[in-house]
């Protein structure tokens, strides 16, 4: 298996294309043949195959060939790896922003300097 950082690079590169994301969306509803994946897309069957190779290289999609039919399936575990990476960064920033909010809340407010403001 690839180093996690290398695999994350491949995952995010695969997800960077709208056509590949559309294929992955379709596969999230269940397995599909290459021709079924190609139906809603405005690209040739050979272009779909090239995109599937990128999805397979990232681990997001697995396929098997039975006779002349290639059936593809999404691998949710691989997508979960990318989700975990994003969530770790989100949690880190939430903690930092919470600390900043606490610090700002503990500072005296400029309007509370004890001076009476007459209207």
C-alpha cells in the first residue's frame, strides 16, 4: 500500500475533476458497468476508461472484468481517509479559533473604559 500522504495526493487529484466526481457519485449508489457510467457524461467511452484508471489508481474505485463487461465499485474506506484528513484540520482550526475567541472575550472592551458617553 502507498504511503498515506502519497495516497491522499492521488485521492485529491482524482477528486479534482468534475467528471470523475460524477462517476464516484453514481458509484456511491451501487456498482455500475463502464458503459452505464458513461451514459450521463458528455465524453467518449475511452475518456471514461481513462478517468476510471485515475480513480482506480487512487483506490477510490475498484473494478472487475467478467467476460467483456467491466463492473466498477466505489471503495468508501478510501474516501473516508480523505474525510478524516479534512476533519483533523477542521478540528485543529476550530480549537485555535476557540482559543482566540476566549482570549478576545477576556480582554476589556474599549467601550467599557469607565467614561460616560453623553448623547
